[in-house]
C-alpha cells in the first residue's frame, strides 16, 4: 500500500498529538506510548525526515 507524502505527514501529526496528550497510569499506557513512539519513528522513516523533537508524555500518578 502506498501513502502520499501528505498522508504520512498527517499521520505523524496525529501520532505526535496522541503522544503529547497521553497520561501514564499503568503498564498498558506505557505499552501504548512505546507502540506510538515506534509508529512515529517508522512514519518519519517513510517521510525521509528526522524527528524534530522527542515527545514526552504527561506523567500520571504512577509510572509502570
């Protein structure tokens, strides 16, 4: 499946928004952040660009 450059950029934006909003409360949240970060790296590889900055999720009450 081929994606246009614009579609990849849109997906990167969506993943980065999700990463910036997520609060880590349990191990499932930690797994989600890791999966989203991997997705972000793969999308940047597809776009041929380097990530602009690391996204740090909001800290919750407990980090697993």
